[in-house]
C-alpha cells in the first residue's frame, strides 16, 4: 500500500512534471489526493488489463537512422518533460551523431518536490531547474548550448498571447534549423489516459497542451518566408512527431538505454523526492507503452510517438 502510493507519486512526477503536483498538493494533502483520486491498490492490478495491445498488428519501429547527422528539436513545456517523454530516443540519437536541441517554454519556477528547493525563491528555483536541465542533457549527450530556455512563467503558458509564443518558437526553429521536431500532443485522448491506468495526467497539464498547440502551428509558420522575416530566413521542418503512450504510430526500443534515461531524469533533483523509484517507474511506464503497442516481444521497454508527417 505504502509503496503503491509512492509509485503513483513517482509516476506523477515523471509525467506531469513541474508545478502540477505542487499546485494540487498546496490545496490538498497529497496523500489524501492520491488515495481519493486514484484508488492506489486497484491501480496496479488494473494496469495489466488496461495495457493490452490496441492494434491488430504491432506498431512499427521508428527508423532512427534517418536522423543520422541531422538536427532534431524537442519542444516541451517544462524542464524534465523531454527526459520523461523521449529520453531513451534522445540518447540513441546522440549516440549515432544526431544534433539534438531542446526548446523549453517555461522556466519551471513553480515546481519543487524536494527539500533541496523548499526554501528557494521562484527566481532561484528557475536557475536551479536550468542547471538541472543542463545536467540531464549532458547525461543524454545534449550540450548546454543546444538547450534553449524561453523563460516563460511555469503553469502560466495559457496566459501569454498566442502569437508571442509562436514568434518565440519560430525564432529558435529558424536558428536551429531542425530536420524533425518532436513535442506534446495538443489534445491527448482524455478517456484513455486515466490515472488508474498508471498514466495519471500525462500530457493534460495545461502547459503541455499549450506547448503542443504552439509547436504544431509554429513549425509550419517557420517555413513561411513572408511571415516575420525579422526572425530569420524561413526554415521548413521536414518531419513532425508527438509524444504518445497510448496510440503510438511508431515506437523506439529503449530496453538497453533505460538506465541512462533514468539517470538523466534523476538529474532533475528538485523534481524527484525518491531517486530510487525513478528507474522502476520508468520501467513500469515504458513497459506499458511496449504492451500497448503490441511490441513487448521485441522490446521490453519502449517509447511511443505519433507521426504527424
Ligand atoms: Zn511538464
């Protein structure tokens, strides 16, 4: 019972990141919230049934060799989103010579679930989270200069003018010139991302959905040479993918790199109350993705993505 609650907490921290938990726990005792919302004892039992394959045929693998010697950009809402969603893929990409960039909308200045940041100001927390992001990127082979922090306020992304967000992202895309972009889904499948399935609010954080919408629009805007020429020469993104744990179009086998993914996530110290639970939690989530995708025979642990084009 106790470990089930701890596992739920760790899952939440991995997938909703940043301020979501701290916002909720500020108004409700976290333990009560987890128990009342998620019925922890049932949750682990239910997963085995709920993660059955959804397709008639197995999900195909993502051909990562197509990204060799190219630039790929990952766009997210918070520091730690990218490691949780695609850390295994990123390590595979950097190992084969892909130039990986992170573009992160908010500075994460509201998310803290570890004693190390309990007494920090929001400004100090933002600085800490950038350092943690740099440390996590280094584990996966992403250099500090490839991490672009747009520095919007955590949990407030929906409050900024939409065009302001698009322009900031277009400016970085035209600078980085990515062959492919990965980001959140704008509208995850609500009924199928239920807490009792072990996914909690994976993607339903308002910052996640907002960043998904902006990324989807901005990567197209980037290619329009008459739009915002002051932001740099137009750049056309060739491929676009979204993080997905349920209806993945393609999967990536991360079985032999999941420990590196966990090490990268653990670099987000302020987001991890129990470091020892990060690896088993990722194993739990990424095994569920493999099962859902019908590829568990080929890959014990998988990451999934929607292939937009
Ligand atoms: Zn997040």
